[in-house]
């Protein structure tokens, strides 16, 4: 059923576009456009470069039913900052253009802090609250008395030892707030994909060739993985930690350079259709797109050695399909046709859908290689049926990719764009986006094979048999323990430059 929905979704993106009330987004190198309505040369070139800064924050909360009621309780606050330099070029003839884009991530880092709240240690009445509750142990008291404020005594991530090996050891005394930062992630930089593609201004659908028609551009973008796939090893020297926090000895798992990588090892293709039209002082557009992963590099966390779909109750790992729509309009503030100078304000909105799949989630660095999640055969007895099976060597060290639930991203962008001549264009913009709430540890326990014998129960996934999904971890995937992303916001600042000929 899910496959059918994916096919229908992609088909609708390609067929459902309707004319909107032209915009720089639809300029194809080599085709007629503003102030180039009568091009003497059919050939055109564009050079694109720019900077983008993203500041993303999200609450990483966890299910809990220690008091009998299933609820999502406050836990951690993620802040992720990313600085990107975008470099690209496009060359075209008579409305058909080839392009390349290379986003270079100059810096990226995750910081995980305990969430603050109206009530945390040292609030008025805290001591009285502790005295009034005589639950099992100090932890129970603190949890009851601090439902909003989180510290090392009540964080589910800390109490369930998922953060083991992150060099966090703060244990505040009663009434003390303690250290508020759980972990500062490694500083990452580098490349993920090189984008190569084709853009085509559909014949006739060019407003400067036929004033009654909108612009219509179709594009195909092939994403080629060119950077190292990112990984996370908890010890400073890159040696992974096995169960109990001891160093693992398998040299194949020692890849410290990948602690600074940003790639995913994913090949994908993006199909898009854009229509736009200029009317009076407005330049408006409407765009539909879909990104479909189709292959992976041999060293990615999606590679064949991580695929246990033939032997265990698991599906082959696959990156999520993404797609969405974007629409917006420019509003002309000033123009001088003689000097080829124009200033526009613009606004745009977007809706992006992300289908369920395995992904680097917001909690990736909290989960990858956690001694509590590693098989660690001989040390971690939580996973006895998986020990000694050579087919599972690749994930003795928990890779950190998790099944992420379907979710959406809602965004808006405002800014100013300026054309200083026929050959130079720039834009400055600010964007704000929200990610809808969703579970980020959503892995199935496995698949029932219908057998009935001493080791199998029909209708039930027997976790001590090959019906089990090797990626399933009850401490994060079982109902009552799952992680959920909430209260997210992403702020984006960008400045782009385009040189056109």
C-alpha cells in the first residue's frame, strides 16, 4: 500500500501543476528573459554562489509510562547550526540547460541540553515536594517533583543509559540544578552530494515568446554522493564503545575521520515542474518536486552489508522519499529599464512531506554506538539471540540510523532581490520552518513468519528467533520508550549571487 501511495504522489507532482500568477527561479540559461527578450546569441551561462546559515532547534522528548499512564515527557533540547557555501553553474542553448551544484558544508554541530521548565531544582516548594513523596528511591521523587525541568536525575536518556560513553557524569544533589548541557557534538564539515541535472523551458511556454503563456520549466537533478558518509564513534580516538563502556577491539569499526563527515552515501534523483508568470508588478511562481533515493555507496549505512531483509524480520534500509510544493511572488519596488536596475521584495511558502524511512534523525549522535544499544556480544546480554551470528557483524556497533515516522515541514521565506545590470543578480532572504511532531525511533520489532513450533508462536514476533528485526531496540523503539521530536523551528539566513551571460 505504501509503495502505491509513493507512485501516486510522484505522478501527481509531475502532472498536477497549473499556471500561477515569471520569476528568477524560472530563468533557464540561453532562453529569452527579462532585458534579454531578443537574445543575439542562443547560448547562455549562469554562475551561482552563495552562503546559507541555518539554526535549528527541537525538543527531543521520550515516551514514559512509569506512573501507569503513557505520556510523552520532556527530556532534551537540540540546537543544530549549519553554515553552507553553495557553488553552481548552468549552461544552456535555446531553453535547454545543463547545470551542476555543489553545496559545501563549512561547519555543522549539534548541542544537546536538558530542557528547562517552570519547575526545576531550586524552585519554590521543591523541598516540600520531595518530602511529600515517598516513591521508590530518590529518582522517583525527583521525577514527580520536576515534571517540567530536566536534569541528570530525571532525564530518560540518562536514566536509561542511552547517553553512556558521552563523558557526561554530572549527578546533582537534591535541590541542585546541575550542568544543563548533556553533550556537545563533534564539529562536522565537508561534502554530501554533487548535483548534476537538466532544465528545460518547455517550447511555447515562454512569456516573452508568447505573452498569453506562462513560463514552464521541467528539471531533473541527479544527486551523486561525493563525501564520506558520516558516522559517530563515542571515544575521542574514534574507537567505538561496546556494552559496559569497554573499547571494542574490531579494527573494522574504527573510523574516527567519519566523526567529522557530513555525507550520507545516497544516490537520488529530484524531479520538478515549475510554472510562473509576470503580471503587472508581480512575478509569481508555483513549483512541485519529489526526491527519490535509488542507490547507496558501499560504505554508507544503507549498504548491502546492513541489509538483513532476506534472513531476518527486517526490510532493506532505505532513505526517506521527500516531496513537496513551493509558491511565492516578487513585488516590484523600483525599476529603471534604461540602467537595467530593479529591486523586488518577495515572499514564498513551502510544504514538504517526508515519507517513513531510515534516516539520520535529530537524535543520531545520542544513539549511534550507545553501549546500551550495541549488541556487544559477550557483554550486553540484552541481545543474546544475535550474538555469534557473523551476518550481523556490521551492526554489533549500533549504526544509529532509525526508522523515522512520516512527517511534514512547513516553511516561509521573505527577502529582497536586486538586479544591477543584465549580468548580475542577487538576493537576501530570511526563512522560518517548522517540522511537525513525529517519532524518530519507530522501528518494527520484526515479522511473524506464521510458524508454530517450540520456538514460534503464530501471530507474534518471537524476538529470540530470526523473526526479529536486528535494528529493533526495545529501549528506544518499544511503545512507552520511543523518542519524539516536538516544538521545532529552523531559522535560515541566505545571500545568493548570480552572474549571467
